[in-house]
C-alpha cells in the first residue's frame, strides 16, 4: 500500500511540475493597431521569446483600449506592451517593472503633437481657440492626448473653455479625420505622419505639425512585479539584443530596436502627467 501511495504522489508531483513548467506566459499588446495587424507584427516576438525561454509565450490582444486595460488591471499579462501612462499606473497599483522601450525611426524618445491641414488657416496654438481637436484614443493616451494637452496648457488653452475635445479610435484615425475636415486639429505622436497606416490613406504633404510637446521616453515593455529576477533579466536580454541576434523580429514589429529602460527614465512622463491629470505617479 505504501509503495502504491509513493508511486501515486511521485507521479502527481511530476505532473504538477510539468504543468507549471508549461504554463503560458501571457504577453499583452495594447490596441495601438487593429487586432489582426497586432498579431501579425508581434507573433514573431512571442515565438522568439518562447524558443529562448523554453516555455510558451502566448500573444494576447484586445479589441479596444477599455478591454485591454481591464485585462491589464486584472493581472492577466506577464509581459505587457503599452504606453507610458499605462506603465505608471500599472507600476504604482500592481508593481509592474519596466524592462525596455521601443525605438522607432531610430530614436527611443517620442513627443505629442497637434497637426492641422496646411490650408486650415491655423498657424499657431492661439488659432485653436474655438476649434475642435480630435485626440487619438482616449484620456489614457499618453502621446496623443496627455502630451498634446500639456502643450496646449503651456500655451494657456483650457479644454472645454478654449477648444472642444473629441476622441477617435486611435491616432491614425484622428489625423485622417482632420485631413477629411471632421475636426480642426489632431492629437497624436510625433511620428504619426510617417506611419504607413496614415501615409497610405491620405496625402500627408497637405498636413503640418502645429506644435510638439517636450520629448519623453517611448512606448513601454514591462513585466509582473513578482516575476523572478533571473527570468526578468533573460527576457530583457533577449529583447534588447534582437538588433544583432534576430533583426527580422524587430522588422516585423515595425520598430528599429527595443532599448533597455528603467523606472528612472520616466521622470519627464511623470512631470507631464502630474501637470495634466494631477496624479503623483
């Protein structure tokens, strides 16, 4: 009887160990782009991490920002890609740790902008008084709402009083909307007029950047706070060495690199957020 029980518990222990070893690491990517494109762009990264870590990395996307943020707040993601404001909120509430940021078009810094049609007659921030600004995403959009709002506040313009606020699904749709005269100005990141999803749909030569915020660190990659340090360092090393080890993964993700980052790199982001939302993050 003792031998039977011993064999049973040994088998159960092996089964449980195997189950834990094979448990998926969930990699969440925020809906900056449509779901199908997100899967296409980041599947190679998930596969690369799976191979190098020796455990499955499951790519998860969400149909919209609300669904994504709900999953993020629930702790669903072990590895997560999102904007700088998302990271600050997640870091404070859940202890998530930044490991890297995007490098796009050769820089790991970004800024928020307001763009207008060249034929709009709008030539300064002051000209936006009484106008409608279409911001990409929602109020949690760092580059396309918070940072442009910071630039507007510095120029003395107040939302609701000096200009009307509207939101589009994402930054590309904001710029496209302004091009099609659905609003007077678009809030988006400073690379927006270079993005294929925009350049393929409108004549960007007819658009201009009216104002640009102060630069800050780029879009963020973070991991769960309770992830073992050895695994954190391995994921970070895999991602930040792709430029030399597997550049096709970067090309698929539409970035030029993933750059190592730490919480201290977010000082400017914290300053901008504090000014716009009043939050100490």
